[in-house]
C-alpha cells in the first residue's frame, strides 16, 4: 500500500508560480514512477508530467512544456511540481500518482486556483 499526500496548492495571480509537493510512504519510493495529473471542473483528468524512478527521464503534456517542471528527491520520498507562468486555464485539482509493482495509487488532490 502506498500513501500519497499533496501540499502546496492555493490561490495565485495570473503569471505567478506555485510549487506542489507530494510525500509518499509505504513503498520503495526510489523504484516508483511518479506523476502529476490535474482535473479542471467539468473536464476529464489529464496527465501533467511523469518522472521515472531514478529521475532520469521526464514527460510533459504539451501545454505544460516550458512552464512546469517535475522533480523528485528520493531521499525524502517526495516529488515536486514547479509551476510557472500560471494562467486561469491551469485552475484545477492537482493529483499525485504513483505506479509501483503493477499497481496505481492516487493522492487526495490539492486545489490550484489562478485568478486575479
């Protein structure tokens, strides 16, 4: 069983930045593929970014490339999402996702609202 706890969401003005964190427990974090997803009101959940277990490879959705950065600290069992140049279309609940030993796990989500 893997537990994921997100933090760092909140209200930010357009053009601003936020850093989300996701602390994982209950697994060997260093062998877990970690991702961030988001779900805006009335829309399907979508992939934001993925980082491999050793952090050597990352994947981003096209609309996030150049603005968002996913990273991980295996010593702290934490994955991060640095979000820059935020715009109102980035408003959503952001979810941490883990894939390990053939199973998927989700965090409870953290709300990000971009508004002036």
